[in-house]
C-alpha cells in the first residue's frame, strides 16, 4: 500500500520515502522530512547550470561523473547498513560528483559523493549551511561548496584527516578562478558562472 501523504512530524527511512506519491519534492535528513523549495529562482538555475556545464564537460569520458538535481543521494549511517530500511538520509544536492562507480545505481548514489555543491535559495539556505553541512561532514563528503548566487560568492570546505570540514579563510568572488580539490586540473572562471545582471 502506498503512502499518499506522510506525517511531516514523523520519522522515516528510505523504504518509506520510496512509497510516497506526494507531488512535492522533498529530502529526508536523519529521518525527518524537509520539503524543498518551489521552482528555484532564475539566478539559482543560471549559476547551477553554468557550474554543471563546466564540470560535466570536463568529466566527459572520465571515471568521475557529475549529476544535477533532482538526483537521490542516499547517505547510510554505516557502510555496513545499506538496506533501504536502514537509511534515514536521502538528499538531492544541486550538483554532486561521484568518482566511485560502485556507488551509482538506477536510483541514484548510495554513499557519499566526492564533491557536493549546494546553490543557496532563500528558503533553504539555513538547511544548507547547518543541517546539510553536518550531514555531509558525518557522511564523509570530501569537498563541499556553498554557493551564494546573489552575493556571487563560494565558500569551500574540505574534509580534514579528523573527518571535520575546514573552510578557506575567505570566500571566492566573481573575479576569481577556482579549482576543486577533487578535480585539481579543472579551472572554473567565476565570471563565467555568475551573471552580470542579477534577477
């Protein structure tokens, strides 16, 4: 029997998530449901699209693969517990890069991507900056970029040997060129990513 409307105060697993038929896009973080924003703003889509084009083009023919939302990333709390009923976190990052082909299946990614990019939206920025930051750190996502499209900045966090994120001392801005730790030969010119005219 399919669950048509989950109780948003309840606690769930990926097995439950797969049964829902509600039209809203949502994420499941530590068993709690988070509704995603309605259609993102124009600037969000411009910036996410420009980043994805550059990353995807660079990765053509390479082992690492780039994915853009909606794309389910299941983050098991333990590498040994990967059954649907044991997974309580399913997120849809704006962009993720996965370099281990064994983590990719027909339903998305099972395990931590190597690199995640979240482009902030007004309604989801608190979640991206706090809850998702913690979840990605705990899951072992090696590199996490937080992109603020209206401020035209990027904060980069790298997982250290103690499993904690260390951020760069200052954000990267529109006039910078930046390379991800995950793909050091990829150079991204942020003037080509952030539009001159803000919407």
